[in-house]
C-alpha cells in the first residue's frame, strides 16, 4: 500500500480485508450444543481452572490464622448440635449405633453437595469482572467451585476416617466401594445444578438466596440426623419410594454404607447399588442437558452483568 494514498483510502482498504476474514465466535453457539468442543476448550485451559480453584480457596481464608481448618468448624459445630440436642436430648440416637459417626458421615457427603451448589450458583456473578473483560470458557467458574468444594471435602473425609479409627470402627470392609458411586452422584448432580443456577443467577439475582433456603431444606430430606428406617415406619410405600430414590438420599446412604460399619442391613433399602446406578445414569443425562442450557445462555452474560 503506497504511503501517498489518503488515510481514508488506507482505512477503507484495511476494513475491506478484515471483512473478508472468517468470523470466529467466542461466546458460544446459541443454535447447537458444543459439548465436546467445550470439554476440549476447558481441558486446554486446565491451568486457568487450577488457578481459579486456588484463588477461591485463598480468598475464602484470606487473613485467617487457622486457614483451611475453618472448613471443619461448621460441620463439627453441626455435629455437636445434632449429637447433643437431637441425639441425646430428643432421643434420635436410640436405635442408631455409633450415632456420631453416622451423623458426621451424612454431613460430610451433604456438605460437599451444598458447597458445590451454593458456590456454583454465585460463580458467574462473583467473577463478573473477568466475564466482561476477557474470554475464557465460562464453565470454568462453576467448575472452580466444584474443585474448591472437593478440597474441603478431602479434609472432612480425612477427619471422618480418623474418627472411625478412634472409635474402633474403621471401615475395612467390601462395602467401602459404595463410596465411589455415592461421590459420583454428588458430583454429577451438584455440577449440573451449579451450571444451571450460575447461568440463571446472572439474569435473576434472587436465585442465589432462594437456593440457600432450598439447600437447607434438602438436608432434612436426607437421612443424616435420623435413619431411613424411621422414614419407612412413618410414611406410605409410595412416599417412601419417592424419598428413597432422591439422588442425594441415595448418595448419603452410599456414604453410610461405606463408612458406618455398625449399621445393620435393614438400615438401607433393597437394591441400593442398583438404585444408585439408575440415579447416576439419569444424572449424567441431566448434566448434559444442564450444560446445553448453560451454553445457550452464556452468550448474554457480559451484557446482563
């Protein structure tokens, strides 16, 4: 291009060349599902995901003397309250051997689920500065909440195993394998809800506050401070089936089957492993659907924020 040409002609020629270039979308397709492409993109940004997880953990305990030990304060406080008030004063511990192990097992499982859902729901709004300024796979933000929740879960799981060792009921049995489908259920359903709620929360900020209430109610819909047998004795068979097949209930009972060695076989429904497998299959389908919904909504995140 000759420098003697007027500046206007130079600009026009540059714009013409740019117009001929193919347009690559970075906001995600609104007409098709980009599942595998999104997974490849997230894997390519795995270092960014690792940094986001580390940042979430450091921000949570910034300027704290005890640091990550604070992740134990809430479940241990809940354990003390449930054990003393419900277990001893109200008699919930009757018929439940090693009640403290039973309760802490359920709390360990449910705390992982609740942290994934609550952290994921606010993840896009909480990172609005990054969402508006740079492009990266938006799924990284709710997935970072999954990663930080898993870190805290690892600490609580270690405490649970130490407690079983101290009580002389360490889970050296074949049923420890129930831990894996139980964990898979919590991760799949937690991640699915985190994706959908993080997207919905961008457009309706009340979602995050509503979820806090729902998560609290869901805890009481799982056999954490009471036994499955208590439900069986007080509801109709239809209600019992609905209650039992709740995936979070199944996950909690899977954890109890794995770590609560004092529990009799009557503490669990028939075909527990089969029920967990069916719930996991449904959850995987739900996770794909949740990602599709997230994928369709993410293109408007920057404008809505």
